């Protein structure tokens, strides 16, 4: 916790829901950082860290952790550190005391994770209790039915390495089985996978398909498993998925999300920051052109918003402003630099370092950014910052010869832990770039030019040198087309009239109607002529109108849960968030009324046990474990007339966190017809304690402005105020007549107070001096207290102001 300068211990800090599932009271950050220390040549610190790990870390804590996170961060961390410790020991000048303790710990942890694979399908449970596993009544887990594709498909590197290092094949066998199931379950028409799958029957729960959150490292591990283990089956699977990705998901420079069964349909208009790893993976595939394009797009987004926001729209606006110091963009920058040798990528890396130092560095580390639009910090520095971000940036700027190991002998896992390629039982086909005699003799054996090209491609390490010889500006020529993608740095030019192609999929709709259904409206320009439509299918349209996308910043209408039964009698009104699906509560003249009942199970992700109690009432359900839509369906099925979802983050509240609209699951939600609202943790607690204290609590769900007993207010009058600085001497002292506006800065946050004054409002010289001093004092206090970074953020005119804050959703 870089702001409060303490470690985050599970159970000692307010629970942050799923985020905390990577904390297992096992010194996560220490273990995740060990092999970074070796790369950074911090060998004393490494030895000390290993000693501490061996002496203090326990892996049998009674804590429920994420199987995926524990595997990539802790098991991977222990293995990477063991490989380094073993190497240093063999070199003979340090670590002579080391007796494979880290490997023993890794094996113990592997055994503690194995019970997760005890499902009918072979896909692992998402969570496990480190001490009690899953089956035990004490485990407090095992009720989950779904997991993400990446969660099930990102085990093979660590588990195979563990098997091969320990001699126990059980780990590799289970991880392979899980990959086999995912492969078998791919959508055979599109060769894509969804984001969430049922671990018992292998059915897809969420069928949206992309390369970011929920799927990312499944693809990464197919490619890297082939490289580490030399098993062609992984490469074949990867290649089939890759072709599908390039066909449906990659629309350079964008990476979209599509429906796995209907992949020509894009399911959302935003991208998440996790997909920034993908250009790096494309380098492994040798597909440099789209890698350069997507990476350039990401770079432009970082130029606009300083960091990659957790999610941003296809128009590069902030969709979800948090930035958790994620390393994926640095990772791709490193691989692109390796492949192209183009110093441009060093400059990209430099900009990453500079922004981290300028906007996130705090006395006890680096703090995550709560919202890139405000620059406010969060008291968290996730362990991947030291495990990955530091490693990739250091690798980017360090000459190979200065590293303590030959980096090309290792593969970096998804958490950037080092696993040696010597684990492979077969010979790698990529022996550096094939040149000279070897290449000549290989090529003479292949006959036609297409197979010669294929040979060259599949038997060389991807680099521009091999792929695009004699074209040193290859990467630049690709990047140049994306230079002003987000508009940053471009001089204003009116949009030219140009031709566009609209894929209309023969859907029977007229083109204008079709555009409207996509949210695009066409404004006729004066010189407009009729559209020139050729034939059904793909239409050629002369664009003779200005296209203006409909605004995404739809305001979230605050809703309320009003407690109306005695003793509350309407006096308690809790601010609630609405849902984009289910009943439109604003259309119910008197709101939706009912008594509340807690769902069992409380998360309502599976069939409801207490249907008799729920029927005809408003159910309370805890957020987490599955989508809002899933919970809503379960409760609607059980007969509820409405659902109040309660945030699982205990202290969250509507004063500190902007309201958002709950979204569906990417599928049609037309079947959900009941009333749905969301309460943050603190407001939710009011409701649950009311229920505990009184047998019957009746509530009303309605738009907040309609709540009973509200004061009827006059409609506020809208007003634009323009401020202009007068030129020196423009206003003579005493010349100002009529009302003036005085802005008063107050301590503890900037408070703007407006006061209408009659003429003669100018200050006397003494008052003036005093006020100026006060203001300077306030500015200094603010700067000292909050540090310069916030100020730097707000000084950036490219960032939207608060009043422009976008609609909040919960991707
Ligand atoms: C890391 O823990 C890993 O890279 C994982 O695969 C995805 N996300 C985080 C960092 O963002």
C-alpha cells in the first residue's frame, strides 16, 4: 500500500472482493519480485529475499485464493526464483546454502492447487482454500460453477515446469487436460472461445470473444507452451485460433470483441487495457504488421490519457478510467523493440518511465491511478508492477550482454517469470535467424517459392531483418498512418468528403435505417447529393454527409430504495444505480413496491433455495461471482418481482463512487423483466441491518427524484458563465460598475463560492494583498498535501474536465 506505507494483509483491510483473491497471506509481492531482483543484478537482495521466503512464508493458510492468480504469481514466482537460485549456486560464488527449498515450496503449493481440478470436465474451480481445499466443510468455497477461459487455460507453463523439475507428471497432466477441454469446446464454426465457461458441464456461460480480459493468457499459453515444451499440438491450436482472431477480432489497429457464434457481430464498443499484451504475442507469431499497428494505436491512447485506462472506447475515449500500473503495454513495447531494433520503441519505453515517475511515484512505491482523468491515486501497487513492469522496462533498456543471464534461454510467463527453455524435451525449431549456408541448403530442398517463403517464415525468429530485409523503415511506414489516430498533436483539418464501405450483411434494412440502428445519424450537407446504392450485401455509399456518432455520455439517472414500512416511514432514502436491462422503473408511475428478502445463496449465481420466501418479493443479492444478468434470471425464475444488488465492497458508497448502470451479459436480456437496482456497500448495509432488526421491511424502488416526501423544487435555470481576463489597464480602478462575480478559494479542497456584489466591489489595496497571500498559502498547502501530480493532471487540456465525466458502467 504505497500511500499508507504498509503491506496489505487479507482480513486486516476492508475487503475488496475478487481483487483480494490473489492475497493468500503468503508474501505475494516478495515472491512475485524475486527473479526481477536477479535480472536487475540485485543479487544480495535476491539472496536475502529467498532466505526470507524460505524462513517465513507459509502456504497452508486458511484463505480462499484465486487458483489462476496463485499459479501465475506465486507458483510462477517460486519456480522463477528457484531457477535463478540454482543458477547462482552452480556458478559457485553465492547461494551455496541453497538446497532447492523454493522448488519444494512450489511442489507443496502445486499439491494445494490440485484439488481445484477435481471437476467432471477437468476445468479447474476458480478458487481454492489453501488449507482445506474444496471438498471440506471448512473450505468456504466450491460453490462456484463458472471460471474464465484464461483462468482455466493459463496453468500449463507453471505446471509443466513443476512436473519436469520435480519429476512428478501429475501437474502437467491436469493442466494439459484443462487445455484439451477448452480446445474441444471452441466454437467449431468460428474457432473462437468465449470468456466464461461452466466447470462442470463445459458449456459456455459468456460467449463474447476477444483477446483481452477473460481470455488473454489462454492464447498466450498455447504459443508459449509450444516454445517451452516443443509440443506441436499447442502451435497447431494456436495457429487455428490466431487465424480466427485475425479474421474476426483484429481490425487493425483495433482489437474488437465479437460473439463467438456470430463473429461478424461486434459486441461492445470498448477495448480493455489487458489486450495490450497482444502485439507482443503477435511478435512471437512473426506477424509484425498488425502488431505495429495495434501497438501504435495503444501508444496514441497513452499520449492522450497518460496511461492506458482500464477500458477505452473504439474512439479512444475513457470508458473506465482506472489505471492499475498494468505492464502489458511495456511488454509489447519490449517485444517490438526486440523484433525491429527500431529505437522508436526505446522512446516509447522512455515515455512509460517518465509518466510513471511523474504521476505515480510516491514515497513508498508507485501508486495506481484511480481515474486517469483526475490523476487521483489509489493505495495499491499490485505485485505485477515489480514482477512485470520493472522487468520489461529494464530488459528494454539493457544490453543483452549486461544481463546476468542469457535472456534468450528463457521464456517469460504471463507474469514475466523466467522458465528455462532447457525444460523442453524436443529441439526448438527457432534457432535464431536462419542465414547463410544453412538457409541456402534448406531452401534448395524446398521447391516452389511459396513453400520457400513458408520455410523461411516458420524457421526463423520473427524479426524485421528476416521478414523485411533491406527495408529499415518498414515499421515506421506502418506507424505513420496511425500517428494522429486520437487527434493528439494533429493540426485541425476539416473532414474531407470520402467514400466508405458499409457492410450491411443483407439484413433487409435500408442503409439509412441500418446506420440509425448503429447509433449514427447523418446530417445533410448543403451540397449533398443522393446516396449511390449499388446492390444488397455490401453497399458503396458516397459519403456526402457529416457523420456524428450519438453521444455515449448518457447520464446515469440516480434511483432510490426508499424504506417505507414502520419505523422508517419513508425517511430513509438510499441512492441506487439503475440497470440497462430489466424493467424500466422510471416508467412505473408509483415505483415498484415490495418487502425485501435475502436470497439464498446470497450471490444468487445458482438456483435459489428459498423460492418460497422470495416469490412475490424484492430479493437482496450480493454482487460478485457471476454477472448481474445471471443473478437476475435466477431470481426472476424464483418469482422475485425485483432485485436489489448489494456491492461486495463493504465500505463503498455513492458519495465517493460515481453511480453506474448495470449492464447485461453481452447476450440478449429481453427475457429479464423485473425491477433491478444496485446499492453500494454502505447503503446496502443500512438495508441488511434493517432486515435483521425488523421482520418486515417494505421498500419502494423508483427514480430518486420521485421519492415520496421529496421537496418539490423549481426547475433549475441553466446558465453559461464566461470568464475573460481583462488586459492590463483595461479596467481602471473604480471603473467596474454593476454586479461582479467573486470566486473564493477555501482551504481543504477548492471551494468556489460565488457572491453577487454591487459595484464598488474592488478590494482595497490592503484587503487585496491579504487575499492574495491567503490564496497563495492555500495553493501551497494543496500542493504539499496532495502533491504536484494532481495539479499536473488537471493542467492538461487534453483531459476532459469533471463535468465531462463519462457514463460509468461496470465492464
Ligand atoms: C498479470 O497478473 C498477468 O499479466 C496476467 O496474465 C494478466 N494481468 C496481470 C497484469 O495486468
